[in-house]
């Protein structure tokens, strides 16, 4: 059985706090969702704001290979004809092949929000759907608050669905709009609605943490249409997360949602939409998160080295993700050996135990290697008998005044001892400038290495200014990016440790580093 995926990221998803997309952003998302192969892409509510007016005008020119574009709006207002309703006219004029209209199912909303008679509400639903059908539009009907309405007055809730079916809706979508219903309630509502003989859909919000489970339950109960958003974006606690729903349907329930071979693109889509929305990706998001297939515990990694299925519920390649081994104080020898293999570093027998001991000792002092895999790579390389670092720090000094900072460094580069100084706006800036000045004459590749990010964390604030500080630095050369870590009671020493490791890794890395070293970007 095929399940039609209806993406509402551009409408319901943008109702989430902190999300605002421009017209070009939305057009880019439309194109990528069409390439992914969802059945419907809801572009927004035409006429609700100038951006959506422009979007629908420009979206007509976007060639859609797989998805049908949908416009969203409400049923007509009470007491007027459909042809006189501005909202319905805007839906028709949007020019999309599909119009999705929502109506009231819950008597609370009919009586207290719309304040029309219950009979008039039924007419509003049927008239609106029928008018759009008469204007050559496919119509999807969203039964707002269906499950709350069904709990309050089952007979009336089903009557609203019958009104939409009489009007000609091709799918009746049952909405858990407040997001508080549980799977068994979804199952009961779907079972009652199936008697109408019209295809059913589900639209779930996540206020009770059950949006994905409720969507899957609805499909198992007979729904053939699922609405949701990429990354679960949406108002309040968000919508059903299509990045979990789609893999669950395809890989666990055997329901085809996307064209064959398209599921592998879902991780890239998740990252792209997060990037466009200017939101940090959720690393622990199922299937598509960076940590979804990351393994940290020593026992787990040891088992994984024998059979990947021991601690992974699916092959990450099926969703375009990768398996990763994380090194930390919880690691075992298997973690270190796995990282050495990933980095292509050959270490002597027993060297992994020395590296593991160094990692555990360093983490006890405040280091953390989970997000600093370039520092792990250097720990491993330094175990190679033939490894010679491109430079060594000998000594350093900082002079800071209100006008700026000066760093003085002694660095051994090959056989030379370089003694140099440089100014900066702050002490870390001065250290960076001085280190570059010392290294560039002999190691010109340093000029390509740039600082991308600098994060500082105080590990125990109760110690005040004597607390250990952890510094994480992300560097890059325009092709690769990598992260290194330092830790010390001196923020400057911690910064210099991470900074120096960043330069060393950039200088010794091969032309093509393993994918897990690089920052994943859309």
C-alpha cells in the first residue's frame, strides 16, 4: 500500500517560534521536496500576507515533477455564499491544482469560536468543498480538532466529515490539532471514520509527544495520507516529524511513501531545511540526526565491530546517514581501534590502550573528545613511530591592555626556534596572529586555515575564576572543516591548545579526510 505524504513545512512548520522564511527560501524548499518525491507540498495560505502572495505567483513557474502544490485556507464564513468569500476566491486564484480547506469538527469551536449554528457549519463545509471542486480544484479536507470533537460528540464530528465527502473532498484528514490525543484514541477515530468509505488522512501535533506514533497508528488503522513537517517544525511543540514518519513507514511498516531510491535523500533534506530556517540541526533526531547512529559505549562499539546490527536498528545508509564511533572516557579499546581505522592511522599493537588511557586522563581534567575528532586523530597519529609534528609550542606569554593584546610565542619549526610576537583585538586573536606569523614562512598552507567557530564552556562555575575552561575550536581550509579541544584553568592556555591542534591537524591531514571529520553542511 502506498501512503501519500503531504508536507506542510512552509505553512504549519513556519508557525513554529523562531522560523521565518523568505520567498526564495520557500521556493528552494519546494524544489527539494518535489525532488524527494512527496505527494503534496503545501505552500501556504494565499492572501494572508505579501510574501505568500508573491510566493504563489512565482510558484506557478516552478516545474513540479513529483509533487502537487497545495494552497491552504478555511471554509467560507457563515451567512455568505462561497463565491463571495474572499478566502475561497484567494484559494482558487492561487492557481494550485490542490486546495486544502479546514473546517470545524468540535462543537466547542462551532458554538464558541465561530458562533454559528451547527447546521450552518455543516453547510459551510459542504458548500466550500463543492465550490472549489466546481472550479476544477482537487480538494483535501482538514477536519480541525477531529479527535477532540469526536470525544465530545461523535455523531456531530462524523457529520462534518460526511459534509466534506458530499462536497467532493478526495481525502478527509483527521487532525489532532491540540496534539494531546494518544494512539488508542487515534485508532478509534480512524475506525469510526472508515465507515464513510472516503480515503482518510492524519494530521498530528506533538504536544503530548505522540505525533509520530499517532501518525503510524492512523496508517495501521487505515489512513493512506499523512501530513507533517520536515524536522517536526511547527507551532508549540511542533508537528509530526516526517523525517521519522517516512522512514518508519517505509522501513518498519513496508508502506511505500517516496519513489524507490528516494529515502536516501531524507537526511540531506533535513539538514537543508534546518540550514534555510537558520536553526541548529537536532543531532539526536531519529534517522537523520548526527548522533542517530553514533556509538560511544565501549561494550556497544566492541559488538558493532563484530556485527553492525548489534546496536543499530537499520542500516544508516538507507536514510543517507552514517555510522560513527565516538571516543570519550566511556570508551573501550574497540572505540580507539575503530577510530584508527576510520582515520587510516596504523598504530602498533597495544598502542590503543595508551591512547585510551590518555583520553580518559584528559577527560578527567576537563577535555571532551566527542565533538573534537580532529584532536582524537592527532592523539592517534602521535602514536605512529614515524610521526613528526610540523611544529611544537615551546613557550608563550600574553600582554593585555585596554587598547588590545600582544602575544609572544616561542615555536620550534623543524630545526629552527622561532621567537615572534603579534597584536590582536583580544588575547586569543593575538595568539592566533602570532602562531600564524611563526608558522607561515616554513608552512605556507597555514594561510588557508581559518577559524570558523570558537566555543567556551565553564565546567564548574562554583569554582569561580579558578574553574576549568573547555574550549572547542572549529577550523577549516575551504574544503574540509574540523574541530579541536583544549582544557585548562587558564582560558588562554585552553584556547592555545585547541588552536595549535587545529593548525597541526590542518597541516598533516590528507587531501581527503573521512566524512565524519567534516562538518556536515547542506
